[in-house]
């Protein structure tokens, strides 16, 4: 079975501060990990995926297979980063994307 | 305007009634999905379809039914057997079964009175 855990339901930081949204997973095979974001009154959308190894809107995430984690990081948070963030996992067979519980990030001015 | 269209956005239903939520996509995607979004529980998969005329149960399929008669359409019926139907429902699609990049609709909020 595959499982994704986001231990923080709420996270609040000040503008300009670093931010880290935690994501832990359990999966017996080789997973694909994703971060999705939902801004206020917008659709849920893909932010980034681990295989791309890219930075999107200043966010990065590294897959740590030893710790089974895929934390999302940004060195300097902006107010427009305030949103709900979901970590998600897809197994090697594809098709089923399992989401975590989500973390509501608030960046205060 | 391409994408996923869900309707209605808001729906009220009396207990004991079935209700059908519409999901249409014009992205020519093979795979479609229904998720339920509840506060503190994230998104939970109800049903998914990898190809026309085929669909599989997700993690919380009890009390729900779907059909996939056309590639662009994947309606979800919330039956009276669903014990806690009040929720926000999200439809999504992907190019194929082997991608984790899902495109989501705006959602439908169902309230059972």
C-alpha cells in the first residue's frame, strides 16, 4: 500500500523567511513524488515533480529515499505563496495518485 | 477554452436522493478520476477510468457509481447509500494512466440537507 503523510495541517511564516513543508511517504517500490498547490479560488494544479529536478516559483523538493521524504522548500517566502499544498505519490504502475492531507501555508506580511 | 468542466458548482440534495455530478474534458485525455476533498483528510480517490468503457474503484468507492461511455465524459453518481455525502468533489484527467500530472476541474460542492 502507498501512503503519504503531511504532518503539518497549518504552517505560518513571515514574508522573506525560509519555509519547508514536510512530506513523508511509504511505498515498497520506486515512487514518483509530486507537489500540487491550490491557491485561493483557483484549481488544484501541479507545482513540481521530483523527476524534473526543477525549481518552480522558487520552490524545490528533493526526494530522500533513505528518509522516505519529499519536503518542499523555499528560501524566501512571498505573500503570494499562501495556499494549500498537497504532496502526492504515484507508484511504478502509474494511474493511482495518492495525496497527503495537505498543508495550509500562510505567509504573513 | 480547454480543460475540465464540472457542473454544477453547488448542489443541494435531500437525504435518500441520488445525485449525478458532471465532468467533461476537451483535452483528449485517456484517464479520468474522481476525488473527494474533505478538510484535514486531503484528497481521496473514489473512482478512476483509464480508458473508455472501463473504470476501477478507488479507496472510497462505496455509495458511488460512475460510467465512461465517452472519452470526454466521466459522470459521478452519489447514491443514497453513501453515508456521508456532503463534501467537495474534484474531477481530474491525465494524458494516460502512467503520468502523475493531473488536470483538475473547479470542483462541485454537494450538501445533503
